[in-house]
């Protein structure tokens, strides 16, 4: 009775290139658009900050902005995504850490300072999820 509509739906999805694994994988591949404040230098007021992150949790890869080269995600838990050396691809300081809360949508990025374990905030804000815009393709 419902056999024909189901077959038609499967045929349509196949014709446009959508398969079951592609649909399932998309939930772990997404972009985050984050907005907030960024502290560029000590003693200078924070400025508005907007950043786009591309995230692939299955491959544990990510990139930011123009996304020239994806890098490894350090840690993924049910609550948080942590990325070490988060500003390396944009020429920023080493020892930076990006934390993305998977439950609240909050983002914070800080730089670790010295042996004491203290740090300074670089950016803070809120993120919203958007469609995955993919990584640059590999040539070989």
C-alpha cells in the first residue's frame, strides 16, 4: 500500500545524490558562526569579533576563516570541543586554546601564559550552527 510512495522517495533522494550515510554524517559536520568580543592587546578595549569555524567531528578536523588547511581537533566530549593551538593557522600566538560548549553554544579562546598555568582571554561569544561548507579539496 505504501510501497510505491517509499520507492518514489528513495528514487528522488538517490537522483539528487543523497544517501543514508550522507544524511547521517551531516549531523557531525557543521559550521559554527560565532560572535562576541575579542581582546587584541592588553589595556585596549575589546572589539567586536565574528568568526566562522568548520567542524567535522567524525574526522576530528576543523578550520577557521578562509580555511586554508584543516587541523586536528584536540578533544571532543558530549559537552565540549577543545582545540589546542587554535590560532596557528592565522599567524596567532602559540599556546592558544579554543573551547566550544556543545550545550550552551558559548565559545572562549585564551592564551596560556608561562609555567603557572594562568591565561588571558582572547575572545568570548556565542555560536550558532550552520550548514557545513566543507574543507578545501586535496590535490593528491
